């Protein structure tokens, strides 16, 4: 059983820890802190039965578009449906607020993430050349029409 709740400032250290575990170019504490300040930005955490944060999602909702900026699950908790739960809760939330589609970017080499998003109904839209500043890697834009 997983609980999904809005993140608060006290959660940021744990979020950053997960971020560093999962990404080669992780977001900073300050980047997550800024997301808590925007009225169009949502940062949610997934917690286990002991209320330990095991994953998170960060997304924007602007008019009819939702955009997933960041999602991660601790390696030890992957394959348990936490990422899917975070996205499904996000989909329900943004639909109720009038979103017509959800978009995201993913590294073209991240086959696992691409497969994960496709299983949730996202489709490949376009490739953005040299999108990632750290490696110059291309990004695949994916979209889910609601």
C-alpha cells in the first residue's frame, strides 16, 4: 500500500537523495524548492507504510496541458507499481482540472522509461536534438491525449 501526498519543504532532502540515486545530472535542492513555490507546479511523494518517501513526481499544469518534469522511484522499490501509481494519480488530478494532454521528455537511450510510458498510453511525438545539456543527448517527446 502506497500513499501519495503533496510534498512539503521537509520532504526535499529525501527527494534530492532519490534524485541523486536515479539520475546522472540530478536536480538540486534549490530546484525542487522553487517547484514548491509555483502555483502551477505540483510535487508529490509516494510513501510506504512507515511513511518513508520511496518516490516522487513533479509536474506542471498550465491551462489544458500537463507536463511531467521529473519522476523517480528508489531503486529498491522499483517494479512495485509506484511509478504507475504516481502517474495514474496525476492523470486523474489533471483531467479533473481540464487538461487535454500530458507531455514529457525522455532521453532517447532510456528504453526502460520509454517502454514504461508507452505501457501507460503515451505515444512518441517528436525528437528534440541535443536537448540534454549534460551529454547533448536527444530527447523523445511523448504525449498522452486525455
